[in-house]
C-alpha cells in the first residue's frame, strides 16, 4: 500500500504487518478506524489516540456479532472507548458526562466546541458498527445482511444518509425555574 505525501511517499507492506499482528488485532484496527473517522463516519479523536487506547481490549466484538443483546453491550463499551480516545485523562463513562464536564470545568464557551451527546455518538457508533461488519464479512457468502436503517442511517429523497439527533429545548419559562422568593 502506498502511503505518505510528497517527499514522504513510501510503500508499506501491509500483508507483512497483518501477518505479524494476527487476525484479531487486524479486525480491531478496522473497528478503530471506522470509530475514529473514515469515508463513512465522522472524525472522533485521532488514529493515534485510538491505537493508544488499546482497541483489542475494547473492540473485540465490534462489527462481528449483531445480536441485539450483545449489540447493547458493544455500544456501551465502544462509547467508553471513544470517551477515552477523545480525552484519555477523563473518568467520564459516556459522552453526556464528558460534555457536562467540559461545559462546567473548561474554558469552552461555544456549543460547537463541546463533545457530542451520547445520543448522537450512539448513531455514530451504530454506523461504524455497520461499516465494520460489512468490511469484516464482505467475502463471507453466509453473512447475514444488516439493514442500514437499523444502524444509524435513514432514507431521504431515495438516498441513504446518516440520521441526526434533534433534541428540542423546552420553552424558556420551563427551562429556568421561577423564583418564589419573598422580597423584603
């Protein structure tokens, strides 16, 4: 495989690396690649931070088994993994906690700079799971085809596009509690 840019272009013997790493690590690297961002998924963290968080421990089942019970477990573990990819020093267990922590304990002042919500990252993880499953099973004729509509996609104008999370805020009078203090 040819990698690099301009003066750093070189050929990388991927087949030799794959033999050295073994099939399990290769499969978890495919999962880590999809979770951290690819042609099919948004960027979350960096490839280096994904590898630093040891994907073979967290992503062992990712993209391999689509049973409903196991999928719920895989989603929780993948979210914890991505929280660590996003911020290795945090004790947060999910993106809602991380988002709250960033908002209250950092100097971030714009919503666009906050980490995604758990609801939106769950759709991202589902899409990454779907693509990983397709990649790992593309040569297996006995593979059960997954329905992309169950994995974070929707159809609009005959196109398959990523679902988005729309959370409506309550009216302002419900959002801020009324003060019933007695003035002296």
